[in-house]
C-alpha cells in the first residue's frame, strides 16, 4: 500500500512530502530510502515498494523541496542530468540531514511502526545515510556509493550504530584516492563495515539505471537485506 505523507521541517520552515509504502501486514520496522540527485523518482519508489514487500514501512522524503518540490527525473537525458547537477550543487547537506531526522521522528511515532528505524541512501543519499548515522538516532544505515564521504570522515567519531557501505571500485564520482581515504579512516571502525565491488561504476544498483550491474546489485542488496534483518 503506497501513499504520500506530509512531514514538518524541524526548523519550522514548512512541510515536505514523502512517498510511503507499507507492508501487507500493516506494521513493522521502518526504513527511510534516501534519494539520489534525481528526486523521488520511479526508481526510489520501486525501492520503497520492494522494502514494503519485505515487511518494512518504507518512506522516501522529498529532500529537494527547499529548492523545488516534487522533482522526479531520470538518468536518461542530458537535460535531466543538467537539472540534477544544478539541484545537487544548490543542495544544503545539513538541512538535508535535518529533514531526514524529521522523517525519522515522524515514522517512528506512527502507530504501525515498531520503533526501529533504519535508512538506506544512494549517491547523494549514500553520503546522507552516513551523516544520518553520525548525527541522528537512526538505528542502522546503509550507504550505496556515497559521494563526498571522504570529505566527512571525522564525523565517523560520532557513529555508534551499525553502518554498511557499498563502494563501486570504478566509481566515476569517487576516485581511487577518495576510496583509499575512506578505507584508511573507516576499516577499523567498530560499527562500520565496507564492501568493495570490482569492475562496476557508480549507481550499479540503481533500478533501470544506465550503470546497473546485476551481479553486484544482487550481492549488495542481499547483504543489505541481511543487515537490516539483523539490526531492525
């Protein structure tokens, strides 16, 4: 069952929409799906629907609402890429994490939520999933090919909950030097686990994406499913 809910921003600047899909049982732990630079599009909605099929309340907040509410584009045309990068460049990461925190509060307070809330993010959302683990009371976080994590490594000091990261070794947006810095800083972290995927590019697990890789996506998604089952 899919619907849209309204969430009040923590800074009282307004309300933003979130796509929500609920399991057939009607209740369960929750997972926040954190968007890429293409907004709450068909791929993100599919991710939510798949999570709901697995027994989770899945919710995807519109994190571009402060710039343009309702962004829903793909990676298929240059015009869409241009718009996506414009939105990305104008995005306030700190406000984004605050909006995710508001989403956590909202879904955790729902009567049909068990109280456990995780998050999974992709691309920009991969960075935000990591920062959500560092700055909020989320119970578990998964980051897929997060862009910019190498610039926020000191925030790992405040990460106390389980985090899983999926790294594309041939990521066009996260070069080998950035990957090396991430590994050097995080490999020994007590609650963060990293997995590398050889021969695949950024967004290898994006539904219907240009860089989709079946083997890597299935492996990463299976690891994610086990991770959430253990921690939520």
